[in-house]
C-alpha cells in the first residue's frame, strides 16, 4: 500500500471513529469536557476534602497530572484491543497492521489536545505564574507522544496472542496511575524510596509538566533526553515486532 493511501485512510478512519463515538451520546462533544471534569471532581473530593492533601494549588496540581496521565492511559488501554477490533477489515484488505493502533492513538490524541487546550485556558486564570517556561510544553508533549506510541503499539502487538493480557494491562495501568504522583507530591515518599517512583516514566514526565506549567521552572533536560532515547528505542522495537507478525494477525484474530 502506498504511503499516501495509507495516511489518507488512517485519517479518514480516525475522523469516522470520532464522529461515531460522539454520536452515541446526547451531549456529543461536551463529554470531552465533562468527563475529565467529573474525574477530577471525584479525585479532588477524595484527596483534598477527605484526606486533606496539603499540596499548594492542589486543583492545578491534580489537573495537570490527570490530563497528561489520561493521554497515556487511555491510548495504551484502547490500543490494546485495536487489532482484535479491526479483524474484519484486516480479513478483507491487506493493510499494514500498524494502521489499527495508530488509528486509536490519533483518536485519543485529538481528544486530549482539546482537553490540554482547556487546561491551559484554566491555568491562565489560576493563581499560578504564566511563564516563558511554557514554551517547553511542546517538547514534553513530543516526548510523551513517542512514549505513548511505543507503549500503545507494544500492547496492541501482544494482546492478539494472549487476549487475557488486556486485564493485566488494565491492572498495570492502575498501578502506574497511583504511582505517578498524580495525587501527591514526592515529598510524602521517603527519600530512599523515590527512585522506585521514577522507574515509572510518567512520574518523571508529570513532574516536569508541573515544573513548566505551575512553578515557572525549566524541565530536567537531562532526564528528558534519556526518556526520549529510551522511548524511541522502545518504539522501534514495537514497530519491528508488529511488522514481524504482520501476516499472522489475520489468522489469530479470527480464532
């Protein structure tokens, strides 16, 4: 398949899937706003009201963490089933199988860009500084985009062989979410144990997002370079494995 045809088909499918998704609900696109607000409200009530989390500017702290975590978590979880969900199409058309997780990744990216825009609008009026460090935000998002793509494609590659992995991936994502520092600052963790938290790449990314958007500080460029290189290597591996099993998926996805 020619690259131009592949790209056109990819964007057509992504657009069609987004329209189908919003058509299922009375409020259509408003759910892209309401869903993160409701989620934030629940966690705010639990961690700020019930548990008296003492983090300053906790609403912004929580919103930044949830916004960028949801981009990662939703993309990986949704992509995990993308090859299984696309089995009818792959039986009819010989198309590179990366098409299916890429469609899911683009669909979630589009929705999250909308939410990120709302987050930035909120922060303009919130009592945290608007700083020149905000120009580092695209760099952070590009690095996270590579991490998201690598993790999502890797999960999509593996699940058709062992469908039960979807349950394991969901459990792992829940563990990573609560270990990403979304709801608490690193100060609540004993110093000798903080390295465990930062084995989770999303924990380091969320910390850097807050540095840039809340604290008017530049991110840790050394950390970001290491994460960029590691995520890029993981993406190359994921693409290689997906391509390696390309002709096997039509058979195992219909079983």
